[in-house]
């Protein structure tokens, strides 16, 4: 192996964790918000993200599709505003996008227990579109081009009546992969479930359906809700073993180049 081949191999190793792929891949599954995005949580340790207001998630949020059973906009698309902070401007996004009203006022269309409602979440160029049933929203921003990850999050209610929420039959499609199954996720009786996927490249479409179930009165507020978050994920922080391999590889490259210079002299 000459020094140029070795240099290429080392460079490939350095970027292998973030190499473009036609299919998205599951990064992690979590059952606790704090363990996922809080101090010392997955996002901070795996991606090296700083904490903003005690959480590592807001700075990477680019668009959020939210549904819930309570009033005050049951369905909607949430994107950065001056109130949350704008990506690439000043401190960037500093609070959760769902802390402000949704695009175009969202919708108070209700859900019925046990009834599925289809959704579509897509990016075409710099335009994000979110459709839930007969409701549709879209927005165009340059920073939507940076979206490369998806988070699915479900929060279920702790009230005494049995309840559950699921995001079912999720399919991912892009220009080279059609209908890659991302499966279904669900949570019930007070549980939280989060899955994180990465590897989005170019235009894409997510499809699936939402289903809510409850007994007795319908849960209010955001006690039974889910969010699909489109994220701008940074490269993962290399593990110590990876750093050791990289350092050793660069050392070998340097030694090979020095030997070559000596031989030429």
C-alpha cells in the first residue's frame, strides 16, 4: 500500500460514519426524554451537541409535524420563527419549535378513538410540506436543505383510562429508494417512545398514519401526542478507538512520506 492509498483509506475511515446513503438508518431508540436530549443524554454524547436551556434538541430542529388529542391546534406544522430563533442567524434556534404557534394557525380538526388518519411529510428542494387528513401546510426556507435526520416521538397519557397512540406503517422514499419501511411505533399508559433515523440525502417523502385510542373521556392538552421532527444532525463524535485508528493511520502516512523523500534524496 503506497502513501496515497493509505491516505485515502484513512480519509474514508474518518468519514465513514456520515457517508451518504440511499436509505435511512435507525440510530437509537429511547424511552426517556432526558436520556435522549438532556444533560449527558444521547444527543450530547453521540453528536457532541451543546445544551441550550437544558436540552440539546432545539438547535437541530428544522421542522416539526405535531398531532395530539387535546384542543389548541390538534394538528400543525412548526418551523423556526424569530421567537424560537432562526438557523444560521445569531444564536440560531434556542427553543423548541412547538413553543410557538404552528404555520398558518394549524388545525383544530379532532381525532376519533380507534380511527386512523393518514399523513405525508416531505421535502422537495427547499420546501417542506406536511399533510394530515384533509389539512395541509407548507413552507419554503433555504435551511430546509440541511435536513438529514428524522425523530419520531410519542407521549402517552398517564390518566386512569386506558389510552395509546401509534404512528403506523411508516414508509420512506427518495430518488433511489421507494417505500423503505420504518415500521411502526407506539406508546401507552404514560410511556414515551423516541426513535432517531439519519441518512437523508435530497428530496424525500414520509407516509404513514396516526391512530389514537382512549377509554372514557378524551385526553386533553398534549397528554396524548406525537411529533415527527426533521433535523439537521451533525457528524457523530468519533469514539476513542476510532480516534486511535485515525491517529495511527496519519502516523503511517507521515512515515511513508518521509521514507519516500529519503529514498528520492
